[in-house]
């Protein structure tokens, strides 16, 4: 069933599933797990990672510029920006579309680090990261449109255009997964943890007690112990080789071969806060600014 447009105003993100949720629900997001999505709908996080917030804010500021760039490069006439829509069949499915073209396309804007450029394929194709494909399909599902155009600015000067066409079979599968996930939210039935970040979010401190190893965890333990033993041996061997080179270099700053630099061993000044000296000189002030953090440390025997 196609979805009719129902433009809406500001949406409470705990009351719907949006395009930024779908990859996490499907388990293909680089940033969020299914449990993250679930918990953010039940109990939204009060504190946002400053680094992630900075990246998100920067992307928002760049968005109008990239939309204008897309219009110039493609000739698309932009008729809407930032419109929000609800699905006709399920009002808990919604989408905010970065921009829309007079010719009927949804438009998504992405600003990408140069280090992620290899994740994007040939221009004017649908060779984009799979989590963005899922977002595009969700938007096409809610709006009923046929094509989503991506305007992608990589770094500051590599601008690319991609096209994702509607696939009704994929959209039907996404719709089914999202409906199941929303039902899970209504039942307060959280998905199982799928990453260590989930465990850390659920259990910031250990609960004590113990759990008996099963076949899978025992196999992982034995492999990990063997790898750590190998890593320790490799580290010790590397330290010994470094020692030999340093003994040969003596007071020299560079190790050369036919005019090519192989290694350097240079003097370098660094400034560090002397915590012990400060505590001795200003004990009350030191105590005043001490903070306690809790983390779980993993060790093997």
C-alpha cells in the first residue's frame, strides 16, 4: 500500500520511528544498536556525546549550502526543505525530508569525512552505504515517492550526486520490521544486547555474582588468551629490536640509509600537570575538584 502525504509540524521523537532510526532497527547502523533505538524511545538520554553533537550541528549548518549546490549542479528545482510527514497506514512511522524537488524526488543531504569517501561508489548510482539506503527507502515509504537523490559533500570540495530508486519489496520488509519493533516498544520488550555498548548502557557497574562459561564463551576465551600471549611475545620482541636500534644510534637523531630516513629518535618537550605536587601544595582544593568515575575493567586469568 502506498503512503499518502500528511505534512506535520514538530514531532516528538519518542512517539514515532523515523529515517534516522531504521538502520539501527535493522542492525546495520554504524552508530546505534536496536537496543539504543528502543531505550531512546522509552527513556531518551539526557546527555548527548559532545563529539557526536558537534558533528551533527556542523552537518545541519552545512545542509542549506549543500542543497543549493545540488540545485546548481543538477538543475533540480527545490520546492520544500525540512518537511515532515507521517505514514497513512501507521502514524508512528514518520520522515523528515531534507529537501524535495519539483520533479518529485526526495532529497537527502550528507556531509562526509574524507576518510569515509571510499564507502561511496560511482556518482549517479545507488552505490552508497547500506544504512543510508535504508534511510532513503524509509523516506520513500512514508512519502510514496519513487526516487531519493543524495547530495553528498565529501570534505570541503568533493561534491557527488547519487540516486536511490524505490524498491517495494525492500520497503515492505522494512515496514514489517518497523511495525514489529514498535510493537516491542509498546510491550516494553527490549531487544537483546548486540554490542558491548549495550551492556555498558544497561550495566554501568557490575552486579556482582558470576556466570558459568558456555561453549561459545569458552571458545572465545581460549582464542583470546592465545592471541594475547602471541601479542605479548610480539611486543617484547619489538621492544628488544627497538633497544638494539637505539643503542646503535646513540646521540644521533636520525637513522638513515642512502639519504632516506628510516627512523628518528629526537628530543621532545612535553608539559604535564603534576597531580601529586598540586595535591601536596593545595590538598583542600585538590579534594574539591576530584571526581569519581565508574568503568568496568575486563581481565583474563
